[in-house]
C-alpha cells in the first residue's frame, strides 16, 4: 500500500497475466511438452489474428 502511494505503480498487469497463465495451465493438462504449453500461452495472451494469417484463396468462410 505504501509503495503504491509513493510510486503510483501497481502489479495489476502481472496479476492479470498470472491469472491467464493459470487458466491455460488448467486447460493444457494433456500437453506433454513445455513448448506446446508456451505456444498456448502466446496464442491466448497475444493479439493474433489467425484468420487474417490464412491466405484468401484457402479461406472457406
């Protein structure tokens, strides 16, 4: 509390990311490799437009 009053900095962003990682960890219980888990975190947290990455000629919708 005193640190916030002095600096006006909170750890809200870190806590929010922590929550998202915890949710992904619970969903990722079947992953066998750490790479798959980290990829899922990046896909969940990152601002990716996956449909936008597919070339128009391959889109079905």
